[in-house]
C-alpha cells in the first residue's frame, strides 16, 4: 500500500517538474548570498584585528 503511494507521489512530482520546465537553481542563489555574507563578515573581522594591532603598535612608539 505505502509503496504504491510513494510511486504515485513520485510520478506526480516528475510530472510537475516536467510541466514547469524542471527544477531551477533558485536554491543556489540563497546559498551564494549566505556564503558571501559569511566571507564578508570574516574579512571585516580580520581587518578590524589588523587595524587594532597596528594602532596599538603605533601608539607604543615613543617619539623622543
């Protein structure tokens, strides 16, 4: 009984995918946006660390 329902559901999904032209790559757009946001946040964090270290070192230099 369950097997025939799974087969019917699979046939329905294949038919719907064929009507709409197949599955699109909309999910990859979201994935790329999320990864880009993560890498941007990491780059900002690394930049902030570098600025803090350079500023600290510059403040420790005596000019006399």
